[in-house]
């Protein structure tokens, strides 16, 4: 097969599914608390250098072979003080959270783990260690996933059902899906709703996460400076999504990302508290754990595998789509050789690929497509020799039920049009009725050949669009 583009630029498309959140909620607001303290880079953990990521030290750099006392103490604040401040906030608000727990960090924080489980919080896996995975050999990353699950199960008492690495590699999502033990994976930021990814034989649910509604921007530039910066952003995001949910068919999900050592500071948490107060003043707000979103989506939007144009073999592709452009399978053959991807698995996407092939052809090749089209209400129609598509299209405009006078008019116009332009009159009849087709016929026959050739090509493309809409969403 030609090269295929693996990134999915379409997603749910222009009409995303209504998630049908419980109790007809207008929005699902989901809070994630990342627990990384004690799992970060540290020579005490066998790492080559200290941590340098997501702290209140501006421009922090790794110290090779040395302990970074200031960095360590910032992470320790998250475990010693920040976690408990957040625990009091969320248990007091009666909002359950999902913990993204680094397994080695959880192992070093038994009291915090007990508090998480006592509160009924979900503890998902955040990997074995809070380190970069981008250069990790695939075999090593696979082993780290296995060990993270083993250690997590040992420490928490149950295996994790969700996964988020964060500092992931290009292999992470595939390796986690291949592991097979997770209800969802969250190492993406590409949508406002969950979706299914087909990874090998596994249909893996993806619940996208966030790096923008995230307190990590207290430690990045540009970023938050005050608690109000963060709180105002969260409120604006919520208000936008809530209004969309009120429209009735576009409820979405809002993820909020938190870190004990960041939002757990007194001056920062005030903005989060105001945001929680704000959403609790609204009706129709669902604040689930991430696993509950996964269970809901699996129950209400189970995955169904379909035959996808971008994944077909050439013979199958041409068999299905070779007739979209009338009697011209070469258009489908040329489209097959383009860089197709998930975005071409819809009627609009595949139409674009076929039109690109048609537009790139020579004038003579395109003329062959035009002359392959039958006359409107002509001899082939009367003899029942049209393609099934053409028969249906002409019937939709009532061209199969003409009076003798109307038929005579069409025959006369067809003859004159072909004599002048050298190809049949072509119009997407599903855009018209009998009267408007006849009016267009009389108007367009007066065009010069170049103008009419271009118009006929546009009509061929429109006919192809209708035919694809009958086959694909």
C-alpha cells in the first residue's frame, strides 16, 4: 500500500456524539491530582541527576550526580503539606478525584495512599517513575509498564484501571494498549470527549487529558502568576463548555490537572477553591472520577469497527469507489495512491481525495468522465440502461416521469448541448427539481465551452459527493 498518514485530524468530526452524561448533565468536570512526589529524578532513586521539571525554581537544571536539596524540598512540600490541603478541599466539597499516581511515589507515601482510598478516590497509574520516556528503548518501557502495574497493585491493593505517563514516548500509548489491562489511556490532549483507538486487535478507550487547564502553568512561561489567573481561566473554560452543553447536543468533558507541590500552595489554591464554588452553583454538573467516565462511555458508546477507506487494499478500494465518478475507476485508483489517513474515512474526506485525483487529471481525462455520464432523461434512461446511481438520481428529480412534451424538450436540449460543447449536460439533480433543472439547462447551454467545461466538472464532483454520502458518514 502507499504511505498512509497515521495522525487523526478528524476525530468525532463536525457532529460529535452526545455523551448522554448521567442525569442529563450539561458538562462533566473531572479533577486529576498528579502524585509524583518521591518518584521524580533523584540520585537517591538511582537516577543520574536531579529533577528539573515542574517546580517553583525558575530555569531549573539537572544536577548531574548530585542531590538538589532545594528541588527535593519543593517536591517534599507537595507530599507533606500540599496533598493534605487538597485532600481537605475535595473531601469537604464532596468531589471525588482521580489520582495519577507514580508507583514508586505511592510506595513512599503510605499515609497519603490510605487517605486516597478512604476518600473513594480512583488511583490510576502515572508510570513507574516520574522521568522522561522519549529515549527509552521499547523493551525497557514495556518492562517499566509491567513493573508499574505490579508495584501499584502491591501498594494500593488493586491494579490500576487507567494510565497516564505524561512524559511519554511515541510508543507509550501503543504499549499500554498492548498491555491490555487498562479501561482507558489518557496520554493525549486532542479532544473534549473520549474516543476509541484501534490498536492492533484491541479497541482502547482514550480519555484525553489537559495541559492548559492545568496548574503546571504556574511553573512554565507563559503561565499563571496568581491563583486568580488559574481560577479565571478555569471559570472561562467551564462557562464556555457549560453554555455549549445547554444547547442540548454538545455536552463535553472538562479536565482539570493539579499537582500537590504547585496548587497545594496557599496562594495558588485560592483560585481553585473559587472555581469549585463556581461550578457548584450550577445545575447539571457531573464531577466523576475518570474511571466513571470510562465506564459510562463504554456502556453508552461502545466501539464498532468499520471498514475504513484509508485501510483498504487497492482492489477493495476501487471495487467500492470506482463508480463514484461515472464509469471512471481510474479516479479511485489515483486517489488510492494519495496520502490517505483517518481524515479520509468519511464522506467529506474521501470526496476530497477523489476530487484531487480528478482535478489533477488532464483535460482529456476529465472529458472522458464527462462523456461517460448519460443524457438527462435520454435514450439510456428510457431503455433502463443507466447505472443504479444514475437511475436513482434522475428519479429523485422526477425525470423518470416526464410528459411527452417534457421528454421532447429534454431530447432537443441534449442534442443541441452536445453539439455545442462536446459532452452531455451534467447537473447534480439531487440539488434540484424538474423545473430548476430545465431552467439551468436553458441558461447553461448559452455558455462558452470553457465556462461550461468547468461547470460540468463541478457538477460531477457534486454528484460524487452525494454518492459518497449514501455510503459513508
